[in-house]
C-alpha cells in the first residue's frame, strides 16, 4: 500500500519539523505542523505523538484545559503517558511546563485511565437520577400534599357528597327549605332587636 506509506512519510516529516520548531522556541509553528500531521492519515504511533506534542504546546503556555483535549484523545488511543514524558520515542518532545501544570497533567492522565478502564458505557446523565427522583419525589410530594389536606378535605368531600344526595330537589322541597330559612332569620332578627334595645335602654321594660 504505497499510498498509505507515502502519507505516513509525510506525517513523519511533519512530526520531525514540528519537533525542531518546538525545540527552537517556535511552539505555535510546531503546533501547526503537528495539526497538519494529523490530517495526513498518520499511523497510530504518529498520531499519538502528534497529539501528545500538541498537548505539550498548550501545557507550556499554562493552558491546561486546552492541553487536556489532545491528551485525552491520545490516552484513549493507547498513549503511555509516562513513556511519552520520558521521551522513550524520539517523536515525543519534552514537556516543558510549571510544576503545577505537570501535576495537573499527571492527575488528568490517571483520571482518564480510570474512566477508560470503567468501560465504554457512559455513566447516567446528571439530572436523570434527579428527574426520576423528582418524578418519584414529586409523586410523593403530591401524595403528601393530598394527605396534607388531611382528613378535613376527605371529610368535607364526604359531607358534601352526602348532603347533595339527601337534598330534595323538588319545587316543594325548595319552598320548604326557603320557608324554614326565613323563619330562622326572622326569629334571629327579633332576638337581636330586643337584645339591642336591652343594651341601648337598660331601664326599658322590654
């Protein structure tokens, strides 16, 4: 497959040129060459070198988050981070960064390895558990609210339903109820009237 070999040679040349620029202080120029190498259908080893070297450029500027992007891709591709840092392959450049960045990169490598070892299955998304719990909890909340109405709500509904069934809806029944209501109101009015007189005129015979 001469075509693939030719492309790999191109990637190899870009890797070497990028390393020369990196060691000469032109880190951004090196980064561009390594990005080009990734577009040349490199072998897996070449790809890992280009990704790790790109991470080294970002790390040298203190951009840990940017460095983690190609580094994660490389680790999932099989990169041995410790071997890369030790430059066991001549394609790898020296990681030049502050001690804090070096620690963050090492811890990130360990984190990705743990995630990779846990398997391809993605963990439950955030909120699904909360959604299910909220839906379950919401049901519980609704139940508690329903029970929160207490026996009063239940008793009132029972009373209202019972009264509605026992009410006489005929015209005669309605007239009878109105008459009783008027008598009660009239009697109450008379009582209140005399009570008012009693308090207003204590000496009155009424």
